């Protein structure tokens, strides 16, 4: 795993705008960064692929146990009134579209799981589309050899997964905040994939979804929402005023509610409790567990729910680094063993490995000037060059 500085393509911004990657800069900061790329060997890519599929299998085993356990649901801060519904979505086999594991990886040892982004699709478009276009462009201009490749079948697997989930076609609603550029463009990408899969996508603003007299969710034209992809996390949905109507609405959600058990940093100590010493796991405990003391004065403190590095505390020798405080943590905290990303010339990359259905589907690299990945941490492309 080598970071290669390189001159960016002269026209990459025009290409990004052409394909809908309009959030390559946000709030005056650069998000997409092709001034360097990360090189992997085929063996390293296969190691990441195996880690993703292995941890995915452990997660599914955990869900099968968790839906039968009030103790686990309580530990993961699933509201009591939603627990039967979460279990029901698992028991009847509501399908999942995707998930992303974030790994520490230096190319030498096994990937180590930081957390599982099991619900929302951050970085899915740039992984599936724009870094692949980067690869094609760099092969064409001779920067990369003709046999360069990428661990990246995300586009095709997502399209095929839509077909598998909805074999008979039909309408599927898609929803996000229409005024949030990154969210809206990401959902547009998924709408396009659904269209290619033979579906009829229809967008509805997350703010315009209502309830009819029968307790069904409807869009702004009062069309019943039978199936919907929602870019809105379950921990928020469970606490909205409409939460009591979710179970009775008969709506099929992507992602399904059982993914709330995985899109939760409480998953990390739960996996460690069941698979201590697993090569792809870091030691982790709920903060009030006796075992947490064993981490001593060096650990990472994480709230059960947070986004983009918010409220993640890196504690070293008992001293806490400054944190991005966005108010997370009311539901509880975990502690995880320190395992910093590799420091490559002052850059700290993490590997995001995607699962679609039950198959590993690709990876993307985010890097920051510090060890905690945040909202504007840069996205860099990768290539497999043996």
C-alpha cells in the first residue's frame, strides 16, 4: 500500500460536473483529491475483500441473536416500542442493499475494523463512478499501465442488487434532503441505478412525506409509498413523531430496520465479546463494562451514534485530543483499542470496503491530516498495480 503523489488531470472538474459529482468541493474545501493515489497489490485487495465478507458474516450472525434479545436491544439503545418491528424485518427477510466497513490497513497486517456504516451511503457515488473514471483516464493518458485495475465492482453489483430485490420492477421512491447537495446527488445516482435495473424511481423530499388516513406513508401527490430508499438514519427515524406509524405502514425500507443493530458503534464491543482475538477486530467494550479498564489510558471513546468523526475522542496517556463536538453521546459510549491509520507523509488513510447483498464490492480511501476521519476528509482514488 503506497501513496503515489501525481499531477491531477487538467480537466477533472469538468468531468466531475458532467457526471453529477458536484460536491467535489464543499464549503470552500476540496473533497475529491487526485494529487495522489494509493497503490495496492492484488493480494492486498483480496485481503480487504476477505475481511469485509468475513466481518459481514459475523454481523449477520449477531443480528440473528440480537433480534431475540431484549438485553442486546436495550444495550444498543433501540427504543422499546420499535424492537418488535426491528425483529420482524429480520425474521421476514427484508433485504439489504449495501454497507461499508471502515478499516485500518497498512498493507502489512490484517485490516482492523473501526466501525460499520450499515445504513447511509456516504462515498458510494465517488467509489462506484468517479474513481473508476479516474482509473480509465489515467490508463488512457499513460500514467498507469494498461493492466492496472481497481477493487471496484460496486456499480454493477448495486444495479444487479436492485434487480434482485425488486424482480418484478415497479415504483420505488427515493428520499433525502433536496437542499443538501451531497445527499441529493448521491440519491440521484441510486435512482439512475434503479432505472437501469428496470424500476421506476420517484423522488420525494424527506420533508414532504406524510401519512394518509390508513396510516400509510404517502408522497406530496398522495401516492402510497410501498418501497423507499431513504437517506435518513434509523436512529433518527425511531425518534421522530411518526415513529409509531412505521411498523403499520407496510412500507419496504432500504436499508431495512434490522440494519439499525449494525449501524451502531455498540456493535463493536458486541462483536469483540463474541469473537475476542479475531484478526480483523479491535478490542472494544461498553464504557461501563469492567473490561474497559483493561484498555488503560490509551483508547478511542466513541458515542453509540455519531457521523463523520463527530465526538470521537482519541485518548493517549490519559490525555484527550480536541474533538469535533456535535452533541452526540446521550445514548451511551464505547471504548475501543487505539489503532491509528498509517501515517504516510502526514496523511492518515482509512479503507472503506463495500458490501452489496452478501458480496464484497469494492473500496474507497479517505484520508485526513489527523487520525480521525471527518466530514471533509479527502477522498483519494486507488489502483491495483502488481
